[in-house]
C-alpha cells in the first residue's frame, strides 16, 4: 500500500539500481514519492519499476563524472540520495573520482538546483588519515558534501546484509564450491546491519524527519570476520574449514589476485580489513545511531536464512536440521 509522506514529490536516487538502492527505492515508493533511479546503465534497472505503482519509479541515465548528467536528473527534485560507491577501482572509476569528486558534484548541483534535502552514503571506517584509499576518499566525500550542502544527512553503515548483498552471498558461493574458506583479518570486527534498516534511515532523511549530521549504523551484534563466516556456514548447513590468511601473506597475494577476473582481493581491501567497522561510542552518546533514532536493528538470524538457504546442499527447500522431525 502506498504511503502519503511523499505526496507525489520527486526524489532522485543516484545508484538506485544497486543492492542498497533497491531497498531505498522501495522505501521511498511506499511513502508515495516519485523516484528517479539514476545509474550509468538504466537499461539494466527495469527490476526497479515493480517496486512502485505504474510510472512511479523511472530509471534514468547519469554518471557522477559528468556534471551535466547530474544536473539533468536533479531538475524538479525536492530531495536527492547519493548511494554511488565502488569497492574496486578501474581506469576511470577511481575511488577519488566517485567517492570524493562525484559526491561533491552531487551536493553542489543539488544545492544549485534548489533540492531541499540530501542523503549521502558513506561507510563506517571513513577517516582522513586511513591507510585505505577507500576510507580516505569516503571521508573526503563526507567533507565535500557537508561543505556544499550543510544540512545533508550522511549515513555510515557497517557491512550490510540482505538479499543480493556482496558479503554473505559472496562467501556462501565460495563455500558451495570449495572445501576451504580463506579470509583476511579473521579478528576484524563488524557490526552487520540490515540494508532495509539503512534504507529506512535514508527515507526518513528524505522525509525531513532527521537532522543533518553523520549517523553511524550498525546492527544489534558485533562479530568478528570469522564469527560472521561461522554464522553463514550454519545457515547454509555446510562444514568448511576457515583459513585465516595473515596480513603479511595477504599483502603479497593481493597484487596478483587483483589481476584475476572479478578481482577477488586487492591491496586496498587488505588495508581496509585492518580496521574494525563498529559504531563508535561518540555516535552512541550523541544518539546518531539506529537506537538513537528510535529504531530496533534487525538481527542477522531473522534475515540470513531468507536468502542464503539457496546455498544449502539441497537448495532453499531443505528442512533445517533443528526443524526436522
């Protein structure tokens, strides 16, 4: 059932066709907004249309490296959401071009076009002095957005989970094929957060119900990388040895691994894994968290089985052992 918050107002969502974008588009459509889902390949974004009423969700073309394309899709919008980010760099799609300069352009042009509300996706771990370029450029993007659009809502989620995620799905796929699950940084801590909860925060920002600032979003549990993999293996009911690669070895392997199709591991990802992705005590004290917004974070136990069950030996219709008679 469509909501009445948006009352037909137009919102432009950059990166709307991605994993989190689907959740954000759905949340906005349910509130009654019209949504422009901007991406480099709108021809691949047809799956977004059924998330709203007929004509409510419109995939459009935009590229954060081209200001004119940003300006075109922001015309007439009352709010904008920037979800664009990359995990691996290419020749043109670099961290600085997308996370920093692209973020600045969206904020600058949004302000010039009269957009009244802006939500920007960053990441837990973003810091100017980080060894990881990913985190450094995320911090540069935050600073640029706040300079160009002071009332912007910046969200920093931990590792996100949900149908279509690139974390649990990736390792569950590996576990289906290989007897050993190699990971870097087994003791690195995450606070996995449900993408639907992140989308709800962003939708509230579009509603104007959240004050500008930087919000750190984590789920109800803090787990190590190893523990997260153990949770995943329990859900898909597969026994796999978890092979912890020392950072020293990972630094040697990563330059070669990034040359393999799909780039399973890059040097910057190794650097990223040296940092915990956990909500800070400062954010908790300031109420800049899900709990501070009056939300109860969704548990991994409630969501992981809904989309990882397909990785079980007999597929998604396998009866879990603890439910078998």
